[in-house]
C-alpha cells in the first residue's frame, strides 16, 4: 500500500480521533478529520486526564501500558499548556482487606515490569498528610501522569495539520461506511478507509456496536497548592467503575499544576441529559470527604458532567468492522480514552499498513461485540 495514495476519513475530533489523525499523517496517509464540534470539546474536555495503567484484564493492562510508554515519549514535545505532570498515583487502602489487594497488585505489576510500591500507613500519611488518619496504607504507582486533554487533542490535530491533514469542525456526519462519509448537507466525502472515532455517538453511525453512554460528574476547586501531592483513588474505585448498572461514586482526587484540585468520580448508566445532578455531586463529595475531611473546607468553583462510551467488557473497539473491512472503529474507551488514545492510534495505523502490532490486537476487535449480538 502507498500511504500517499490512500485517503482516510476520521469521524471525531476528540483525543482518540486526533491521535489517529496524527499517527496516520506521520506515515504519509492523506487524512481528513470531520466533526461538528471544536477539537477535544466532547468527552475529551470532560475527563480528568489521568494517564494510568489499569488492570481489570490482561488486555486492558497491555493497552494502557503500551499507551503510557507513548505518552512518556510524547511528553517532551507537548506545549506547557498541556500540563503534563508525572504526579504518580496512590491507590488508597482503607482497611486490612484492601491492603491485601495492595500486595496482590504490587506482585502483579512486578511480574509485568511496572514499577509500584506498597506504602505503610505511616508512609501514606507522610506523603499525603490531608488523608484521613485511619487509612491502612496504599500502593504508589510513580509512573502515572496527568494531562490537560483538550490541549493535547488540539496539539495532535495541529501536528496532523502540518503534515497535510484537513480538519473540519463544522461537519455534521449522518452516515458512513468503509468508502464514504455523508454529511447532513448532502456532501459525500470519499475515502479508502473511514474511521468511526465518534465516542458516545459512534452507535448513531455504526448501530451494531455495543456502546452505552455512562455519565460522570466532576468538581474543581479554587487553588490550594500542596493540599494533594499525587492522584489519589480508593481501591474500591475498581469495583465502582466496572460494577453494576446502578449509580456509583468513588473517591478520586487529582492535583492540577494550577494548584486546583479535580474531584471525582461518579458513574451512571441511563442518565438523561448532561445537567449537573446535585444529588450525585453531594454523594461524590461526601465520599471524598470520608477519605479527606479537609476537602469540606475548600471552595468549589465549577461542576460539570460528561458521557463516557462504555462497552460490556470494559475494552474499546479498535480495528475493522466485521462486515466492512474498510470501516475502522476506534470507540468505546469509557474512562480510559485519554490514557489509551495513543496506543489506539498505533493499532489503527498498524492495521491499515498491514504490519504486526506491538501488542495482540484480537481482544479489541469490533467483531467480538457483533458475535455476541448475533448469538444473543
């Protein structure tokens, strides 16, 4: 295949679509990006920007770990406004049972060459003095980072643009297949491959994808430098993030380079509309102050919501559609879209070029959803 004679149309200018555009453009492909909103203004703008390695499954770990290495390589070229900072993550253990999980995760990561360290209650208190004194300890992941996602999305699209990519953020896509994108004004954009990177809207264009929107709330405070030193999450977050279909909250606090604190997190299926729900904010902050009582004395300056594109097995769809090999999918990343965007882009490029990827791609193929649907 000659990339310079191959056109790829990308639907979606969030961080996943932007990463794919930059990666394809670097390989010499002719790329056009289509969206009806400014770059990085959807779920990308609503997220916390935590670049972390999660391990709900081996496939999730592999994608996160690969992508984190790409983030670390990209970091020196990012603008200061991207706020890339390696704070590290501490998973906070509330009791002895959760400390047992800390030690399990420490062994699990060591076997996979990911640096981590179990913290005693005294070490945790010294590193994060504003945590409640009753915590049992924690697990430090020093390599985790935070970033300001909208700026990165714009940076990646700018990189793609300098390599010849056309970016249109006034284009409302109403249909697509492997060879053509149709806009609401009747315009048709022809391409050799079309990539659906439309996040929670992906199912409007590819209805057989099993993706559901999952609403989340976030809170940001005024500036309190030094109040929190690492990204902090409760170990119970994993159960909350991928548990039942009910509403859930978990302690999740992130320091920003501005000195502000970003406080999460909540997850809801079936929520109607993007309005802030004060009952969820109340639940979320009540949970946060259980772990960090001093948060109750800080000033909140803004609250907002966003929708994550969730799949049944908590893995994104990356690769060709089973029934249309020229239609590519990069959607369903839920809360890990920022983390896994760069690896997603590499897997898409590898597929288009027909080269072997650095990690196995089978767990992410869209066909797994379609097979489940056909047998359901």
